[in-house]
C-alpha cells in the first residue's frame, strides 16, 4: 500500500548523497501521508550505498512502527514533533552540510543578502536558542523539535522552510520529501554565498524589503508568475 511513499523517501535520501550534502550514513529524510497519518523515514545508521525502498521505516505520529524491521532514524522524534505542529509541511530533511552547519555551530542565522536566498526563504534563515542541559539530557531529539517549534512562533514554516539548530545543524522541509531536499540544497548554496558576502564586505546589509518581496512573491505569492504556471 505504501510502496510509492517508501520509494519517494528512499529517492529523496539518495538525492542528498548525489548532491554531496552527506557522507557515510549522516542525514535523514522523511515524508508524511497526511490522510493516513503515516510517516516514512530513513532507518538509523544505514549507509546510503545500502539504502533501498524496502528498508524505509513506516511509523505513526506517535512513533509506533507500522512496517519495517529496522530502527528508524534517531532523529525521528524531531521529525514527528515538526509534523505534529507544522500541518502544512509534507517532508523533512536533516543533514550536516558544511556551509549551513558552520552557521549553526556559530549560533548565527543566515542573513538574506540577495535574490538567490529570497527565491526560497522569505528573509534571514533563523537559528534556534541554545538548548539547555535539561533539554539535552531528557528526550533530546524530541526537545530539538520543540526548540524549532518555539523559534517559529508566529512564523509561517512554508515561507521559511529551513532552520538552523544552534550548535547542531539545519533542518529543512517542504510539501514532500523531494521538496525538503531541494530546500536543503538551496540552503547550503545560500550559506556559502552569505559567508562569502561578509568576507568581502563585513558591513553588507540585508537585501531590501522591496527586492525580497519581488523575488519571493513572484515564485510563491498568490500572483506568482515564475515558471510554467
């Protein structure tokens, strides 16, 4: 019944490796089948060279395994918390690409300096608060999700499909597993460009609101006209 879901999630995970955003078994992608309440996610610690659709684990929103013989990703509680709170998202990606992770380790959000980021992210990519010792020692992965949800209070997660978890790394999302990976690819490019920008000009300010609006809304606004719409 869920063969297509498993294949979509497997393909999205393999795309992370193809885009050189992961090494070894690092990273995970999931997708939710909303009408059924079923989540498909990469199994924990499985190397990308060994990943197949049959190894993708199916769970419900409470983390109970529905189908699969392998343990799901250790980051599963974070994914589930985001799905429970961000009802508009359909896929989630987590990885440790060098550029975005560097900003996360510095506990700094990524400024929106130009139109490349503005095409995908409606402003600066936010960073979460540093997690407390209690949050780390108790239900760490779940609390990572809660930390992200707190940071997005009053924000539309579809207008900002990315976050940096302080001292950790990025999570991205979208309408599907493949869309969440696309967000991660663009985030990594944006992170590299932002670092280059402040290296050349440390005083550079953010993109103007007018240019941010133009580039974001022409792709995502109600009167969007980018592409073959």
